[in-house]
């Protein structure tokens, strides 16, 4: 876990390049035509990025392929094609189905960008941004909790940081460029606060400012054009997971879902914030729609999102006393969790506990014992779920 957090820190600094590539051009005094400052190209990229975020991958790919045909000498289209693969991975990072294609596009981005960086001085700053972005995304995937390729991640992270520093030389921090600084300022403080053992390592990094990082991230979310969505995603997750500011996280999740209603990642995060805030009346139809889209084989909707939605619906129905419906949804959550192999997750374990509780309420002690025993088998001794199941089994045995 410590390695995972440290490696991720390297990529948080470079993440500001995620979709910022369209505006990262140094001012030129010669007659070089800068591709990304061309209005027609910007408009086409914007439309394609909107398609991408809304999981209209075929539409986005068609537009990016046209860019690649017209500007095959430039890293922009290769990076954007890679970004499509990245968002295919996002709904379920455990799946490695799209890894090979993603890495191929990022390597192509690096190859083309290196040529510009070394041989065409007017494009050096622009090329450096694409190099930083491509290495950062490669590193983030290498360091994923399901991949843990630490050596490759560290190497990619180092390259990303080096090129990002190259980009910042003599550059004013526009909202796009500010994205990387915002993430670094926040997480360079957050990491040692939450992992004290890493404090000595952080001495080798510039000092951050968590409050400033949040302020900068908000500025990017409000004022940036190309990095706005990526910044909103990070801000939403930080507010919800680390800052205990659920109302604002909810507002961001609602905006992202309403703007990109076919994005399964945004969809399930919206359902999650509704559930966490106790807005069951709203969470119910939103969660049911997730399950419907999974059954309809809609792009990006799969077992990970289903696990969330089914658990929320189980909780909602149990709270209303609809025990049979609750059982059906809890069993569906378990099915989805087993499908993706995450049987130590909270949703899986607490679905089993809930089924045991319902069995007790319905007078079936043998069924209840079966579910609580299963929790003990699938969880670790230090887990709260393990302790809870152990207590419940003890009570049943005492009654018997």
C-alpha cells in the first residue's frame, strides 16, 4: 500500500496533462502553424472529447482517426486515441482487456512527440507536454492496485515529472497548467499526513500546500476549458473521500452525470453520493437504471457498477421493510462481486451479513448461520465484517 500511494503521488503531479494537451503551446514568434491553436481543430477535439466522456467511443474514434490521417506527424491524435482506451478501462480497472491497445497508443504518442521535441524546436514545449501526459498515464496504469508493476511505474513517473518541469519553464500557470500543480499541492501534504512513514521520502519533494491545492483545483474546475472535466472528477473524489464534504461532492457528481448521462463511472458515482446522503427516493431509480443498462449490454456498464447499484437497492428495500426485494438485490450484488472476483469487498461481505439478518428476521436460523459463516470464511480476522459475523454466530448459538 505504501508503494502504491508513493507511486500514485508521482502521477498526481503529472495528471494535469490528462486532457490539457490542446492548450499547452508556448508562444511563437515565427510563422510555425501550431496545430492546437487552430480553432477548427479545437472544436473538433472538444466535440470528440464530449463523445469520449459520454462513452460514445465509436464517434470519438472516428473524429480522432481523421486527425491522425491529417496530422500523423503530431502526437495529439495518438494521445486522444489512447485516452479512449483509458476510459474503457475506467469502469473496471481490474480488467486488462484494453491494456495492450492503451499502451500501444501511449508509446506511439511518445515516439512522435520525441521526434518533435528533439528535431523541431518550435514544438519543444508542446511535445514535452505530450511526453509528460503519455508517461503519466502509463505510470498510473502500471501502479494500479490490480497491476502493481512498481518498477515500470516508477520509471514512467520519473519521465513524466521531468517533462512536466520542462513544460513549466517560462510558462504562466493557466488554468490548464494549474491542474498539475493543484494535485501536487494537495497530495504532497495529504500523503505524509495519512502515511507518516513516508514523511522522510517527502523531504525530496517541494513543499506543498493542501489548502492552496484545493483552491487551485476549484479554479481549474470553474475556469479551465480542456481540463475542466478531469479536474471535476478529482475534486469530486477528494471532497467525498478525504475532505468529508459530501454535499459539494454530490453537486459535482450530479453535474457530471447530467452532462454525460451515458458514462457508467459518473452514473455509479452519482448513485453512490445519493445513497451516502440518504436520498433513497432519488438513488432508487438511478440505481435501477444502472442494472437495466447492464442487462441491455450498454457500453461500459458491467458487474462493477452492478455491484454498487444492487447493494444500494438492497439497503433501500431493507430499510423500507421489503425483505424479499432486499434479498433479491443483495444476492445480485454477491453475484456481481463474484463475477469480478472481489469477494473481500465491503459490498460483498455486508450483503452476506444483510442476508443473514433477513434470514433471522424470517425465522430461518440455519440460513442465517450459513451466511454469517460465509462472511468469516471470506473476510480477514481484523475486518469489522469478520468480527460482526462472529458476534452474530455466537448469539445464535447461545439461543440454541
